[in-house]
C-alpha cells in the first residue's frame, strides 16, 4: 500500500485538476450534488470518447471475429431473474454501531470498524439494482431495472447476431454502454459510481477451447492498457480465489491498477462457461434459439463464453492518474499530463506569439482552420496570455503539440512546433502541420 497521506493528496490533485480544467464535475452540483454520480466536462468527454474509441478500434476494427452491438438499457425483467441478478446481485453490508459508517463485508480485513474500531452490526444483504416502472399510470406499470451490466443485452441477442452476420465460432460481440448500480460504499472520486459505462466483450467459443481463449484474452487485455501508456509496474493481473468467484464463473482474473488507494479492479476477465445462454434458454419462451448449430460436427450446443469486462470511468481515471506528472523546469514547477496522444482531449493548440499583430492572428486562424477541416480531432486556439502561460495550460491538460506563429512566420511560412513531453521546439513548414499532427496522434 502506498503512504496514505500521499495517496489522498494524489487523488485530490486529480479531482482538483478535473474540476478546474473541465474533465469531471459533480452531477447537479448547484443543488448540492448527488452521491457518486459524475458529469464529464468539455475535456472529460473528449478523453472518455478517445478511451472508448481506442477500445472499439482494438476489439472490433482490428479484428474480423467481433461484431458490435448497442442494446437498450431497459430490458424485460425476466432477463435479470435468469442472470441471477434478482436473487444474488447483492452486497453484504455491515454498519459500525459507533460511527455509523457502512462497509462492504468483503472489503474488511478484520471484524471491526476500520475507521474507529467500533463494533459492527450483523451483515445485511442489499440488492444493487435500481428499479423503476414501465407504464403510464403510476403504480400500475411493471417493475423493470436499469441494467447493472451491458453483458445480458449481448447474451439475449446472441442468435440475432449469429443469424444476421453469419458468424461462426469462435467470435465475439462487443458493446459499450451505461450501467447502473446502487452502490453503498462509494468514494475515491469516480472509481465507484452509481451510473457508469462499461466496455464489454462476450467471446463465444467451442466448449473445450475456452481455456486457450481465456489465456489469450488475459494477455490481450493487459496489452491494451500497456499499449496506451499505463506504466507496467502499476498494472497487474490477480486471479480470484475459489471462494471469491462469482456464481457464473469458471475462472476469473482482475486487471488491477495501483490507484492512490491501493491495487483496485480496472477490468474483470471471466470464463463464464455456458451459464448465461443456458439460463436464458431455460427461462425465455424462445430461448432454444440460443443454441448454436455447429455444422462442422452436425450438432447443436451452448458455446462457452470468455468475458473481458472493463469500466470506462475506471480506465479514464487510471489513465489520468498514470499520466499526472510534476517536475521542476528552470526552477519552476511544471505539471503535465503525459497522456498517450491518442487519448489526449486536445491534440494541438495554435498560439500566436503576439496577439496585437493582426497578420499573426490571421495566419494562426488559417492554420487552425486547416487543422479543423477534416473534423477528426480537437484543435484549439488560445491568445489570452503570454506564451509561457499558454504552454503551461496545454501541458496541464495533456495537449501533445503546440504550434506558435511569430513575426518570422509571416515571411518564411514556418511555425514552431513544441512537444509536450520533451519541450523540444522545432521549426517546420506550416503546410506540413496536418501531417505532423496526424503522425503524432496515429490517425
Ligand atoms: P467491484 O468489485 O469493484 O464492485 P465488480 O467486480 O462488481 O467491481 P464487475 O461486475 O466485474 O465489477 O464489472 C466489470 C467492470 O465494470 C469493473 O471491472 C469496473 O471497471 C466496472 N464497474 C463495476 N462497477 C462499477 C462502479 N460502481 N463504478 C464504476 N465502474 C464500475
């Protein structure tokens, strides 16, 4: 465990930066907020979209064996009976009799309050699903749930995808979307939210080939985080002990990141065997369509499923924490986000060196228009401070490249490109900027 004071300061740094620069705001803040629900601001939405896009590129576009899906948040409530969520999607909770704080029993190391050492109540079970009603007359509709995971939307559509896209095993279905859990123990900024997004893949394989694919997905998912810049020593795989396994899982590993509060789950990778398809086949009127006909052996069976299930918000938080850097440059502190350029919210900032020279402002404007023309990424213009301050502003939000236009640019057509990480400045032809930016961000 890292030193606690330092840990708190780190999460506080990230939360402060997030609020001040527009990554994350508390939901309905002007009303005093609502517990563990967050809004993503102008920079946060870019970072989050970039994380989702990189996941989608890797999981769908770079492969031929995965199809995408966008299923609804509301589903027939029978789905959640079949999945086990109605009967067992619950946390066992205890309250401290002295300080009244509430804890998940699986988070406690000892049978006493971790805050004040007080005695605890007997554990009680608390279902995490949010319930609402479908129907126009209050009290007369049917009870439905806000989905607590996106995975079930994939399972119930298994046959639709097989038929419509003529897929053969092994193949996967990927989905990114909102999930909701009425979490009891919250805190640690966005780490445990009540409304959050998941990026889930259900990868369907022949029974017997599941272990091989399980190993494959463990390595593949670790590599995704590492390839986007997460430091190796801050990432690990942790295998679930047999008494920790969920009711559906044959085996499970968590991808964990060393957050300021300690090693915590970023993503769960589970071998779900044929639990889900089997359950829906038992409960749904039309459930038998979920059996897969394998024409290579002339038999039908329920495929096994390997599921890498990650949280978008937790990935965003880990990328932010991991990228956060403080250093002293020429006796001044510099804070910057060393985000992978693919994730950076703003890719390039155009900064005029002298804003009182109309020709420089005009040339800067033209350069910006050129960079924005394909509308592929965020490029911005800023002339509201001196150049040193403008650089610091962009460093702090992780902008990989800054372009400055000066008096000489007017005659030689060249501009200065400054790299966020090395702070090296290079003189280049203004006409080559688009190519330089695209090469840097890998588009
Ligand atoms: P935890 O033990 O931390 O509650 P979990 O094991 O219940 O998580 P899963 O059901 O495996 O989580 O969900 C898959 C992923 O969805 C998690 O790895 C996490 O990234 C994300 N996730 C789950 N619950 C939340 C939440 N309340 N807030 C943000 N992300 C979440």
